[in-house]
């Protein structure tokens, strides 16, 4: 967001270019899955999850492995990609940038039914909104039953 503000509001193009270069370099780490805690495709629930909780720790990496708050976690990346793409439209077609971002969107907001990701994973059509925390939703549901 700061890069966008520097570019569009402060109109400091030189500083914005420096910030954009650093932003792209950091983003590339995630697209190449070389971050400290990499992501993996999980076949049972069909989604992209953090490897931090693979061994059963539901709280690791804020519950990401257990599908907690993916729209928040991945939304930051989607927003960042939108800013980078706005400031440098050619970036979207470089390497796997577009494919990686679309993968994240499909994980939390897939608008079609396909073999890799479910349709509207966290959207509750009865209540008309996405849940802020799937884990909390299930825990509260279990508490109500007990």
C-alpha cells in the first residue's frame, strides 16, 4: 500500500520504482515457494495450506493448515499482486505470478467447480457471508451440540 501511495498520491516515481523493485523481489520468494514455511496442496480438502501444521498443530501458522482464515492470509498476497500489477502490468505475465495468485484466489473464493478446489469454500450461502474463521465456527458449533 505504501508503494501505491508513494507512486499515486505523493507522485514520487523514483522512490516508488525502488519500493516496487523490493516488493517484487520479496513476492518472488513466495511465488517460488521458498519462504520459511512453504505451502503445499492438500488433497483431502483440496486446498493450499501451510506446512506448519501438517503434523497436527491446529494453531501453527494461525491455523492456516486447518483452513483457518485463508481469505485473510491469502488476501494480503492478492492485494499486493494487484498493486504490483497496477504499477507494472507486464509483471502479471512474468513467470508464474498470475498462476500463483489465481491459485490463492481459487483456494478461498473459487467461483467455479473444478477438480482442484471446492466452490466457495468458506462462503455460507444460508447466512450470506464468509466466515472469518472456519475453525472457530466449527468449535462453536461443537460447543452448541455438547
